[in-house]
């Protein structure tokens, strides 16, 4: 009996000792574990940085939106919850299951669908008891203020996919993150993202949030101050839309459904406007684009997703005569005074002018201002393809301009090596003739030609085009400033450059190819029209120009796909762009705004 009593006492002492140890010595530890079972840290997504135009106009911002997330606090998400949620959201259960499998954060919500409408919120709230672990978060949603405006520059955002996640996981990206998919959103994604905050949330035994215990506010991303001018961008887009509609409905060019324009400061490389048509509304991608909207975009044969200003490669047509003329003058193959007979066809190869016209005896200035083919066939004959290639590359053709946007194409400079490599054939004189007037193998992007005409305007300097002038913090502090950057220089004598400029000024005067549109225009324009042959349909129309002639501040390049002659398709668009840039369509007492270079050369 004594032995049994001793055993009972020992057991009692051991239990009391253990209880005391757990409560006193390890009490704090188990209190924290208990809190861990009822308190969860839920991240709060940081708003992305804002895009402003050069004058402070907000172009891209954020708005609050509802996000459906899962908090698998009490264990794996039950299959019946997945089924019910898929039905409410109109998703396949496999999509939700994939997101759950990819989830690695223990306490982080699994974001299932962003930017849902109030009707979805209502359905979830009505069935709250059937959806344990399903929560509605209020998260920032990207807002492209003017819908399509500037979409090919801004880009759009979307949920990170498997391929992107694999590449960016080491940088801290995770499942459910919203990232830039194109344009500046993609290029500056790291700067725009900001730092997520978080909230301490108390949950009950079923995992439902009960109350917010604490909150760390997220830090918004950095902002971009762009070189774009909202007024000029808007005017350029409206001008293109109106012209395309006119060409499709009032002329024979029914397939004129695509175009592009670039407006830049020739003294700095700042992009004032950049337009590509057709376009799309980037807001459609918030929360995942619908199958209907994606089909409309994806099946459009004129490719709305491509930024034609930097990715569209076209024969430059007669705009290339600037290069041919510069080479011929600089290498002494022709003098300004020499007159060449245009009988309507060249004397060696019977290639002629558009519409079969013959201009008779003409000099350089007349030939360039009237865009005479026969004259420039002769220049091609005298120069040879190698010299044409040399000067084309000197102007920057055949290589990216270096603009900080994804998807820029190289273009193509006609040359012997290319033909030999691709076709395994020798070079022919007729191909030199084609190259001299911007046809055949020659290809250029609208941005490349905007840079080319800028070189003529500013004395031969080739600037890197750029779109962002500053990166600022959420408090407005300047983090980084971008300055003009010279990438090269075209070595032309002042005499050659002045003659080319004078010839281009004649284009917008009486007798020039752009005279009818710029008749009585109050600012002197220097430019060049072009019509590029298109084997797949109607000809493309070009126009490149700068103004004012005496003090160039704006350079423009416009192309209208399948729009016919540049004089009738592209020139009217450029005129409206110049009107907006120089406030010519504003009331007399409206605030005047001009573009001045950061540096004078």
C-alpha cells in the first residue's frame, strides 16, 4: 500500500511539474503558437507607379478593385469549394487547382481572379457559409485613363504566367503577381511595382476573417514622367482614325486599316507622340481578358498588338531619296546645278515615274521636291549599291534606334551580301535602281525615318529616341533623370545639308508634292512624301517632315498602310499633328506651348 501511494505521489508531482514547465517556462512559446492559429498575415498589394505626360497630365493610374482569393488556413481547400467557386467565377476548376498547386506561401492568399464586378461579390457573400477560406480583397487595379490612347507605348499588365515566373522567381516574383506584359509597363516593371504591405487578421476556427488587428501600408511604386504630350498624342490618334475612316469609305483604299506615326523633338530625341493602328483597350486585360475580346484582338488581320511605329518594316519609298541625294552630292556624283533629262524612263533600264509623267530637264532641287524617279535612278546608277548602303547605314537605317521599348525591328538596308546569303544570287543593276528610290530590298520602320528626318533638321546628329524623362518616387522626389544621348553623326558638308533642306522646303510649296495640303500653312514645313509598292495589296503612303524650317522643333513620320500616294494619305495626318504641336487649332488667347531642346547644337 505504501509503495502504491509513493507511485501515485510521484505521478502527481510529475504532472504538476510538467504543467508548471509548460505554463511558466514555455508559456510564451505556446501562446505564440496559439496566436499563429488564429492570426494570419495577409499581404496588401502595392499600387503601381503612375504615368504622367510631360505637362503633368495623368495617363495611367490605379483604381480600387475586388479580388477573389483563397486562404487555406485550416487545411487543403475542399474540392466542393473549388467547384462552387469555379461556377461563380465562370472559370474551369483546373485553372483554380493549378493556382492552388503553384501556391508556396503558407499564409499568403491565393489570388484566383482580380477586378471582379459587384455581381460576383454579391454571389460570394450570399453563399459565404458554403465557401470557407474564400475572401474578397480590395486591391489596386491598373487604370488606363484614356483607354486605347498610347497603348503601344504604355503596354498593359496581367498575372504572371509560368514561363515568366520561372525567369523571375529569383527576383522575388511569385504566383498571382501582376506584372507588365508590354511597353513601358514591361520595361520598367521593377521600378513601378512598389513594396507590398500587409495586415494582421484574426480568424475563427473555420478560417473566416474576424477582425483586423494591425496593418502595414504598402509603398506605391515609382512614377514615370514621360516625354509624351497628351494633346499631341490625342490629336495624332484622332487624325489617323479620321483619315483611315475617310480612305475606307470615300476612296478606293478600302483596306487602309493600319497606320503609324512618330512625333519627336529633333534636337533631343524626345518622343512627343507615338501611334499605331489598329489598337486595343488595355483595360480589357484587367482580371483576365475574356475569350470574346481576345478573339477579336487575336483574329484581327491588321495585328492590333504590334507597335507598328517600331516593329512595322516597310519599303521607305521616295523618303529614301534623301539618302540617295545626300550620297550623290557628297561624293561628287552630281552638282546642284547639273540638269538631267527625264523623258519618263531611264535611258539604260526602262524604269519610269509614277503615272508615266516626264519632267524634262531638272536639277537636284527640282528632282527632290517633285520626287522624280528617273533622276534618282540615275543617281543610283552613278553611286552603285555599295555607296547607297554606306550612306543608308550612316543615317542609322538597318539597325535599331535604341529606344527603350521591346520589339523594335532592325529594318533592312539593300546590299549585295544580303541577297547572296538569302537568295544565293548576284546583284543586278535594276536592283540598285529600286534601292535608290527606297524599293526592292529596302525596309525601314516609322521610328527610323523619324530619326532620319531629324538628322536632316538638326545638322546630322542622331539621337537615341526616348520616352521617359524622369523617374520619381511616390513623394515626388526625383530618382533618375534621362538626358539626350547622341548615337552618331552623318558626315555631310554644310552645302549638301543646306541643299537637301532647301529642297525639302520646296515639297510643301507651290509645285511640291505636299503643296495642296499645306497651302497657306502659317509655319514653314520641310518634308518628303513617299509611296511604297506593296506586293500584298495597295501601295503604302509615307510622309516625313520637320518644322519650323528655320528652327526645327518637331519632326514627324507617318505611314498609312495600303493608303495609296503619301501626298493624299499621310500628309493630311501630319498637318493635323503640326497644328496640335504648335497650337494652331487653339483659341487666340489659349496658353501657348512650344518645344525647346535641352541642349543647343
